[in-house]
C-alpha cells in the first residue's frame, strides 16, 4: 500500500470502529493477562465464558496460586489446551508473587519470561493494559496486513516491524484493535465483506471483487 494511502486507511477504520477495544472481559491488568493467555487457539467468546466462572473465585495471582492446577483446570475446561494453560497460569502466578510483588510487570522481557506468555501476549498487555505503542500480530492482523498491502511480511515479527514503521503515530495506540476488529468482522479469511469494506478502494488485494468506491 502506498504511504499516502495509509493515513486515509486508518482514518476510515477509526470512523467505522469508533470504540476499538478488546472483546475479552477484564477489569485489571492481571485479569487481562489471564484472558489473553487463555485466548490462544480459542475464541474470545469461549474465554469470556471461562473467566466469568473463574474470576469471581480467583482473579489475583495469590488466589490462582492457591487454587492450584487442578482447581484452575475445572474452571477453564471449555477452552482449548486447558491442561497446559492451567499449569502455565499457576506457575506464572507463582512467579508474579515471588518476583513482582503480585503485580503484572510493564517490561516486555519480564512478561515474556512468564509461562504461556509469548511476544503477542506481551504486546497485548503493554498496549491494552498500559497504553504503550505495541502491535500484537495475531492471525487477523497478519492477514489484513498482507492482504491489503499495509505491511506485508512472511512472519508475524516482520509484519509487526512493518506496522510500527508505517502506521501513523495518531493511530498507533488503537491500531492493534482497529486491525483485529476489521479482520474479524469485515476482512475475514474465507468470505471477506469487500462490498461493505470502508477501505476497499485503498486495498491492494488483487482478488477483491469489484465494487464502488466508498466516500472519502
């Protein structure tokens, strides 16, 4: 995508999605950390169902550590890979208590040192919980970035680098959620809604169907 188009691209997404935010339910940085870690290979809807049961019982590192792997497992059985995720969650809670006074760290290095937390999850926490200009590249963002020509790359890390370089500063904070929501509800993998897309005329995807150009 040509650089001069990118400002318009994000302005239109922001107009179409006026309140870009995660669809995971949380009220604290720790609850967000748990929810994002649970969301790997699982829908946000399934995670929200699990955390609606879990958080009233245990929503702090101390409570999760006390609940233990067997206890946590019973609350998250509806999410994918729940056995591994329960073990990671309890071990991460123990590390937070031992090394971070029970608080979620604001350091990428410290976040990625937690079991079950990779670069994508760390970026979500840094951006959503702490307002940092981080770009978490999930399958939706990877697809949108490559399909539209916004920031093509063969790996999530390459796409992340391209987005941080190309997204206008005014949209960097919300860019993560704008792209996710656009990919989830409009620029879907199998049946993208190109005819309803606010950035269809800016998109470089060669396979998009012909449609009228949206108004500027």
